[in-house]
């Protein structure tokens, strides 16, 4: 199973910044909280983690570019 971004529901305010930034459409706001719904669409770009003002999204993976 692939690692997906995770949402800390205690920190998430449901502002929607992550959903707006997710170009894959993998994040939506459900009942006032960010939810990863389309995990197969996630491109592991970690933009959601970078834009979250509350630090509620985190990616448990690291992207490594080998040359």
C-alpha cells in the first residue's frame, strides 16, 4: 500500500487551502475537515503539506530525485 498524506483532524480547521492547492483533486472538505478521497490520484507532490496554515497535513514520505 502506498503512503498517502495524512490529516491531523485536531489541527484541521477546514479552511480548504489544501483542497484548493491539490492539482490532483485528491483532497476535499468533508464535514468541516480535509479528507483524502482519491488516493489513486495523489501525485505525492506534498503541496498540501506546504500550504496548510495549521500544519494539519503531513506526508510520511520523502521524495528523492536521483541524478
